C-alpha cells in the first residue's frame, strides 16, 4: 500500500526526480553527441569513398569503351546515387534537366576557375579532373569535373553525388534523445520514490515513537500532579501515601527516560560498547542471582541449566549483555503465573554462543511474534503492568544487533515462550576451551 507523503517529502521527491533526470540526461546527451559526431564522420567518409570508387569506374569505362552505353551509365547512376553529365568533343552527349543543369552549370564554372574546361581536350594521355564539394539551396554534393581521352578524341564529364542527409540523421538522434529523456524521467520518478521509502518509513516510526513516548510520559505526570494537589489538604497518613505515589512515578519516569536515551543512542549510532572477554556462565549466573529474589516473591521457579560442555569466552560488553539478559528474564517473570517456571541456559553451537530464556507462561501468538520487538508494543496490554512500557525487548534487540548477533523468539517445548540470543564467537576462542 502506498504511503502518504507530506508536502515536504513530495517536494523532495520532485527535486530528486529532476536532479536524477538532469544528471543522467547530461551523461546521455554527452554520449549521444559523441556518437552523433562519429556517426556523421563515418558516414561522410564512407560516402566519399563510394564516390571515388564510382568515379574511378566511370573514368576507366570512358577511356576503354569504343562507344558509350547509355544503359550502363543509367545503371551506374542508379546504383551509386550519382548524376552523370557527358560532353563528346565539347558537345553535350547526355543532357541534364531542370535542377540537374543548374548544379552541372555551377560545377563547370567552378572547374573552369581551377583550370578544367570541358570544351578543351586533355593535355596528355591521362584523364584530367578536379574534385571539390559544392552546395546549392542547402543541399551539398561531392563533385568531379574533368576530361578523359577516348579512342576517337575526348569526353568531358561532370559527376556529382549528394552528401549524406546529416540533418535527417540529427533529427533521428534528437527524437531518440527526447524519447530517452522521457524514459529517464519515468525511471527517475519511480527510482527516487522507491529510494525515499525507507526515509518515509523511518519518519513514520519516529512519529509513532514520539507519540507513544508522549502518551507514556503523560500518564505518570498526571498521577504526580494529582498527588501533589492532594498533598495540600491531606492528612498525615494520606500525605505519606501521596509521597510514595509521587516517588514511584518518578522512578517510572526515570526508567522510561533511561530506556528512551538507550534507544536514541542506538538509532544515532552513539551507543558505545566496552568490549572485553567475558565468561558466558558468569553473565548467566549474575543475571540469575539478580532476579532470584523476584522469582521467589512471585513464587516462580527460576533455574539455570548447566551446560553440557565448557563454553567459549565471548568478546562483548558484559554490562550490555547483562542488561539484555535482565530484560528477557524480567519479561519472562512478568508473564509467567505463580507456580510457573523460567529456565536459563547457554550453549555453544556453530561457532556461536546462545543464551536461552524459556518460560511456561501463556506464550505469544504467531501473529504477534513479528511485532514484539517494536517500540512501545505489548503483546497483551490487558496483562501488562504499569511498570512495563514495551521498550525492553526493543532495547534487547538493539543490544544484540550492536554485538552483530540476533534475538529471536519461538514457542517453548512445553508451551510458553523461548527467547534466544545468538552471539558470534571468534574461532580462536571457540576452540580454546
């Protein structure tokens, strides 16, 4: 489904389309002009070479023929796109008509200026002729005017051939370039639209994030405001209760602010890691000890499954990994009812270190599994306590990603939910145990 764009992004899309079209169009135009130049040059040279070949053939025929065959000359004119005018002993043998005579007269006049007169025989036994370009009414020609000795005297000739239709070639290139620009514009429109989709999606998530954060902040602030107003006319017992309420809400706000700063640091890539070699068993046992009193109070069996073999050390930020494990354990304890159990374990597999946190709570529906790592998302809002903002799993996911690892969720073997943290292990540490 297409995402609605604000005027700002519509303007950005338009400008990117224009910029992309202009840049690619400039490159295309440059390549087209270079191609056109070489095409014109090659076409001119090829036409000129064909004209010289035809002229040599005509002179050779005139010199050796005892009689001029008009059929051969007509065929030569047609096949070579030539116009041939002949004079025998100064008298016209083939008469041109209309425009042809205008071109022929101009060619003869130009040849006279260069010393070739068809009414005068050649001075030797070899043909005498001149080659020159000429034009009339915007049309250009390759032209040859000269005289050639024949068995019975001499023959004067005028041969000309139109130069290539450069204008038509340029028009063809121009039309092709125009169509290419249209295609480029369409391509740029769809390409840039696709390119800014991640920006639109990021902006949408940012707006949703800010909106959700504002909503979460408003709730404790309202409680604090109400409690503060109540302090003015409260009894000593009520004042103590209001004070506890205000203190609790301040703690909630402090935790929310800390979570927001963590996520903001991850988004801006300013969340630094203090990397060191850590023992996975130590991290897991530390997390267990931190939450053992909470589990006892909630009557939940929290246990650690000893690994089957020694685990390799991992290079990580121990405090961040401990924070990640704490988030997952707290989440499991929050959703597991009294009498339930939460199991912690670690294993080395496929050059990775994996932490598993498994509970036997109500579990997470499959349609919710893809969304639980979204910020402020809670799979079961009716069962979510006020202390949980839906940011914990997002922070855990970010911490795993910062370590080039992953955080996944699946169903437990006996129901409930199983979270798996996968962290890479260097080869030298993997085989050093």
